[in-house]
């Protein structure tokens, strides 16, 4: 019941927002119709009041038409219909046309102002002129034209409300000044809002542009540093390895030099692609190479074996094709683990174990203690951090820590199915306590 009520409330809110946006986008046109229809009956009453009280210029002809001469016979049906037609022509048509011009008050206000001046002079009706003098400064910024229309309004008012100076001044204040000031306030406020919105949009565009320039500059700087520091040194290493391969007489040395040269060339090729991505500013799709998967794992192990590392691979469970993302992550996990073992446990035996479960893939890479003193190269400190982030993106978890025999173990669990973002496991990079019991190769530990 609560679920249905919440769904009904959501649908109702969506409907209200949709219709609210429809009305909001058309609010100006709705206001035009409101002015035209709402002021029509009041304008008609003002026309009748002005002509019957003798204010407008049409009041005298109207009085002569309505008052029958002395001694004239009583009017018949034809005279009554003539009077009705006269009233229709003199009042209904002009009032309706004047109200209709309010529909174009935002695009062509001159017709409304002209109609307002005519109704003010002829009938003493100030309503169309008031709407016109309000609408012009609200939507137009030409103050010279506004001054001309205001002068026309003052002249129209002087022709009608000229019985006394006080009456004329009050009519000018109420019928002319108040609408003009209200329109000026609305127009100034609208211009201010439009300028503020334009300024905000311009600042947002400039902010995005500055951010893109900063990102581009940083990417270029990183690419330049990588090229100056890494590419030059790797190139030098490849050249020395090539020279050693040519000049060496020992087969083992020739093989090791060839492996170093090949690995260095592959590293340079990958680095060239990375630098191309960093320097790509054209917005085109960056060139990508096929990412390694589990089928390339044996080649990776072969490279490390060729470098002198004793690596043993073991698989259990039900080996089968896995999702590409899982395979790529698994390959990077093994690659990082082998790199760390070569740095910090040179000469130790490394075991790579893959366990294919029904809903996940478990990887464990462990090595024994180093047989001698190890002088590891400078470390970046971001290997396990980057690996944890990569595994977390795949919805898995990773842990690393020492084994009871003095070695090291890295273990990752990668789910095979789609997982919800809220249920994604948190990567575990805490170091396990030294002296933990059990076989590091046991699946599920």
C-alpha cells in the first residue's frame, strides 16, 4: 500500500511539474490574454460613464442621439433596433478592438497606445492607455519614444479632463505616471535579471574554458615530463641492451640482453601511446590498443621466467570464458604482484593461483622469503593504491599482507555478474598481521 501511494505521489509530482513548466513557458502570452479579457468589461463601463457624464468628445453626439426631440412620436421597434445598433457601433466595437490590441502589447505596442489615446479622447476611458504606457517601458528600452507616447497621453488627458487644474493633475498622476513608473520598474528589473543570467552563463563558459585549459596544460606538462625522464632513460636502456646483445659471447647473456631490448621496445611503444593520449587536444577518439586478457597471462609469466624469476601457475575450479573487464583486471593484478615480488623478493619462488568459482574469480599471487639481501629500486607508493581502485571499479576487493613463512601474498576477488553500485565491496588494502596461519593458496581465504 505504501509503495503504491509513493508511486502515485511521484506520478502526481511529475505531472504537476510537467504542466507547471508548460504554463511557465507561456506565461507572457497568458498575461496578454488576461489583460485583454479582464480589462474589457471595465473599459466598457468607463466608456459608458464618460459619455453619460459628458467627459468624452463623443458624449454630446451620444446625448443628442439618445434624447428624443420634444413632440416626437414614441419610438417603434425599428427605432429601438437602430439605437441598439448605434450602441454596438459606438461602444462594443471600439472597446473590443482596443482590448484586442493588448494581445500585441509586447511586439507592437503602438496600436494599443493609439487605441488608448482615441478611447481617452472620445470616451474618457483611460484603461487601454494605462495598459499601453505600462507595457512599453516594461518591454522596450527606448526612452525617447516613451517620452513621445507619454506626451500624447498628456495631450489626450488635457482634452478630456480640463475642467480644473486639480482634476487634470490627478488624472495625469493616476492614469499616466503610475503606469509609466510601474512599467519602468518592471522593465529595469527584467533587464537586470537578463544581464545577470547572461553574466552567469558567460562566467560559467569562461570557467569551463579555464578548467579545460588547465587540464590541457597539466596533461601536456605530464607528457613532457614522462618523455624527458622515462622515455629517454628507457631508450638508453634499449640501446645498451642492443649493444650488449651484439657484443656478448655468452648465450645466457645474449638471451637476457635480447629480452631486455624487447621489453624496452614494448615499453616505449606503450609509452608512446600514453603520451599521444595525454597530448591529444583535438577532441578525437584516442587511439587504443588491445588490452591484455587472461589468454596473455602465459606470455607475461614467460617474460618473467626469461628474466630469471621462478613462477608457478595453478588453476582450479571450472575454467571458462569470463567477461573482458574481469580478464583485464585479473591480468593487471598478476602483473602488479609479479612486479612487487621482483622488487622486494628477488630470487624467491612465486606462485600464481586462479580459482574459477560459480560467481567470481579469485586470484592469489604469493612468494616465499627472499633468499638473500634485497636492495629494491625506488618505489612510487601508488602500486597497491592504483590496483585497489582498478579492482573496486570491477566490483571486487583486494587484500595484501605477509605470510607466516616470511613471504608475501596478494589476493583479489572479482565478481563475474553485474553488481549494484551500492552493494559494491569496499577494497581492502590493510596489511594482514604477520604470522597468519593457513595455506595462502586456499581458495576462499
